[in-house]
């Protein structure tokens, strides 16, 4: 933290304050994290990033892009930031990680009868499953699931989907038997009376990890990233982030805000 403060001090002496716009890749809907209302956007991720942008004197430009396309646009320098990004060493070559903005918990959600006797990933790896599972293309669900997906016999039971809305639609339309889903997102879509969700249950936890804002290493320099880390720490320390998070808490699930742990370089 002292090193970040020193970098920020040098940056403030050498660089005049300027307005800035962060181009964020965003899906149409991934409640409670991203929700579109007409021409405006809300949601936990949006509101937390907006708080950080305001602290930095910046604004957000929303660019509709499903997850895998957003990753490609980041590579091409056409986006500056994505949300809900799990850290791994491969991604650290492209992204600086600011946050975490919450602790993600992923479950297999589906029809229990389609997954008889399946209680964890180890059993899935050992015995396979008759049920078909949809997951987000380009998402990272941990090394254990990666080892299952790299097994040709098991991989045939998975369907890779371009966006979260499409993934949920396949389940609700009976095209797949289960999805890998953020547990808070599951509780939010269970509350939508228009959806036939009664038969779907969280079956077991697949993965959990802190998730970050991923800032593009091609469009932010080291001094800017250090300033972002200091600003996030400030918002964490003064309670602003918890205040933003409070309206999204559920009786069924309580979000946690991990202590800041920026990862700014590979």
C-alpha cells in the first residue's frame, strides 16, 4: 500500500488532471450485477465501477458485448475494463486486477433427476453425468473443472454458451439439464415470477473465488493502475463500497466484500 501511495503521489505531481472515459464491455442482463433499464445501466458491478470512476473523475461508456466478444475486444484495445473477472496467471498478461469487488460462488444449478448421485466435481470427473450442462464460453471455473473439460469423454456433456442470458434460456427452455451459475444470480432469477424456475435447484458448489474489475494493460499505464488501486482502497476504507452493495443484499444470499488485493502486473 505504501508503494502504491508513493506512485500515486509522483503521478499527481507530474500529470495534470484530465477527464477520461472508460469503455466497459457489458451484457444486456446479468442480474443482480448488470441490469439494463431503457438507455441506462444499473446493477452491483455497474454501481461499484461507477463509484470508482467518480472517485477518479472519469465516466463510463457501455458497449454491449457478450463475455467472449468482450475478451476479444480487450485484446484489440477497443475496451478498457470488464467486470466479474477471476484471476489466473494467464489472464494477468492482459489484465490488471482491481478489487476484488465481491466473492463469487458458482454452483451447478439444474434438475436434480438429471444428475443422480452427483454431489461434487470429483464424482463428475470419476463417473461422468447423463445430464447436459451449459457454461459460459471463456469463463474460468477453476483448475478442477478445467481438467474435466480437457477430458474428451466428459467434455461432450457440456455446452459452451456466448452469454449469460443465452445460458439461462437454454435451461429454462429444457435444452440443457443444468448450468454453472453464480449463486446470487440464481436467487435473483428465481424471484422473477415470469420464469418457470420451480424445478431448478442448486445441486453443489463448483468453484468460488474473488472477482475483480479487469483493466486493460494495453490502455492503462502503471501510474494510472496504481492510482486506481489507491482509489479503490480509499472507497473500501471509508465504507462507500459497502454502502453501494447494501441494496443488493438478499435474505437468501449475502454478498461479501473482500479486502482490496490489487494485481497490477504479470
